[in-house]
C-alpha cells in the first residue's frame, strides 16, 4: 500500500508495544472484547513515562500503534510530503482504512504467495539500489542493514500491500463503463478541463547478459554438491541449508519450500522437468540450471499433476570485466546501427538476449492497468534505468550502452535502446485517446464505489479510538462509535 510518497512503508506489522504484546498477537483472530481489553490495559498504564509504545486505534482485530503513525510521519518528512490536514489525524485514519481492507481480505480468504511477496520486495530493493547509484553495498550502508535484513524488514509490509490490492480488485471486479458513459462524461466537461495525457514513448531495446566465468560456475556447483553430501550423510537438513544459503528470497525463509502445490506450467521448464521426475523425498536432484541460477531440489509431496518441493538457489556473480565486455559489444553494435550497416530491428531480432522483446524487433511492451498490452509507456512505467536514458534521446536516436537489473530474474544486464516514437503531453481527445478516457471514467467509478464501501464498512466494523483523537476532523464519518 502507499500511504505517502513512492517509497513509504507501513511498519505496523512488525511493531511491538508495552507489556510484550505484539501486533501479531492482537491480529490473530481474537474477538472484539479481548482486543478492547488489551487496548484498555495499555491506555490505562499508570506511569506514562514507562510507555514504550501504545495502541491508539483498533480496527476489527487489527491494532494501530503510536509508532506506526510516527514512522509514517517521519518517512513523510524525509520525502517532503504535505499532509491534507492535521497529520495527527490524517495519518492514523489512512492506516485505519488500510486495516479495513486487510480485515475484509481475511474474511474473503484472500491469499498471496511467498513468490509474489518476494518479487515485490526485490523490485523495491532494485529501485533503491538504482537510487543510490547502482551499488548494493551503498544501499546496505545507507539503510544500515544487510540486504537479507532489509528483505526481512520489508516482507510483512509488502505482503499486506498485496493483500490490500487483491481485496480492492475483488471489490471492483464487476464494475464496467460503456462507450456512451465515456462520451457523456467528457461531453459535460469544459474544453480546458479535459485531462492532460502525459508524454508517452515507444522504445526498442537490445540486451546482453555478461558472461559468467567458468570458475564461478564451478564454485557454485561445488557448493551445491557439498550441500547434497551433507544432507545425504544426515549432518543437517535440506531446509536448514536453504534458510542459510539459498539466494531465493521468496522461499529461503521457509526452508526453500514453495508455499503451494504447483503444476508444470508455473515453473521454469528445465526446473519442472527435473522436479516432476523426483519420486523419493529422501533424495536430492542433480544440479539444475535455469535463467535464475543453479538449483538443487527436494521433493516433499505429489498430488495428481501438482507437486510440492523445496529448493536451494545459488546465483553466480559476474565480474566487472565481464560487464565491461558486454557493454563494449553493445557499443560496437550501436555504432554499426548508426552507420547503417544494419537496422536496430535486425540487431534486436538476432543479437538481443531479451526473449520477451527479441521476437518483436526489440519493441518493449507495457501491460496496462486494465490488462491490455500496448507499446506505449509513460515515463514512470518504464524500468528506471531505461527511463533515465530515454529521457535524453531524440526520436530515432540510439543510446550509449548502460547497465540495468532485470526485473524478471534480478540479473545484471547491459543494454542499448532506441527511441522509436514520442507522443508529447496533450489534452485528451475522444478520437485519439478513447481508451485512456475510458480508463479515467472507469477509475472514477471504481473510486466512488470503494469510497462508499469504506463508509459502509466503518459502520459494521468494531473500531476503538483513543480519546485524544476524538476531536479530529476525519474524512470519513463513523470512526467514533
């Protein structure tokens, strides 16, 4: 969820408060009376000076802590956020609204997988790495924690974000608008009130993945063979080694175990081929190479055409020399394109490592909010490394080589891009921007529906607020029972 700026984090899931009671303890399905009693015990603490933290709101069976509000306020101050009202009132209400969605998500049995959470966490970490200059070490220094610690810190927050997103999607999944609805809406708007369509671009890309040295591959394989030997000899368990050494953040903390039973189509084909041939849970697979790295796999169970497995992933490290070589190769390719020896389309089709764009002459594709595929990107929707480069190009111009992190597998890549087209910022027209205008009307309908749902949900949900917040001018009525 996003309470404030682009990188705001909701820290309630990991906060603790007075008397050793944690947010997880309260959120574990207790009844409203028990929650209220626990909240009262904190609020009635006889010595205020001894209070480390306190429950200030309870929504359903979810507490909101004073530290949650202070953490959001601090993050907002760092990012220059301007609050629409008194932060002491606005922030807890915003958190409370998110608690309503989490409460409903539990009722609706909404679930998210560990792999989805891990992917979201990795995307955030990769974004931060680029923000601090592309160095993992600089990020660890800036955050004053290791990447492993950072992943653990972000895990629960991103799980809750995904749950909230899924619940919001479920609430509005049946809302639609017709072409007539779109025309009526925009016919009623004055010309100077028509929405501004931000600049959009079409981009082609060629990537080269730096070659991993054979010595590094041998080192990784020897480590995996050592893990297999240790498990086979009974010195330790596969799960323990996965927690200690696996480089798959989505499964490592679960001992390498995939959360759900999965079919072949949900796995990398090479990984699936080996995993589905396993029959003995006591045996460990041979070493498997995929685009993510090298794995060993252990079978847990089979159910029909689905399996449950655990794995250990190790990712070979690339040297700076290999990165420089890949960049040099792309520099030569870019010069040949500029010299007219071949086109960018031809180079992308035959040279690029990017399977997702290679068959489309390198043209990048964007999945819109309504599930459509388009070649048009707003700058904010491009990978950050690509957007920085594209912003400096003219239409038809080929960039210099640059380094980026793959959002798909986290690998370091080198790339060159060509700006194929730029559609400058303009007022929307029904003929040229119908789909965008339809999305605006649909989003407005969904926003109105969710707003009404929140107002109704407040009325039917147990809410308890510390007395000092009862004088607030809240956006929604009904918080104070």
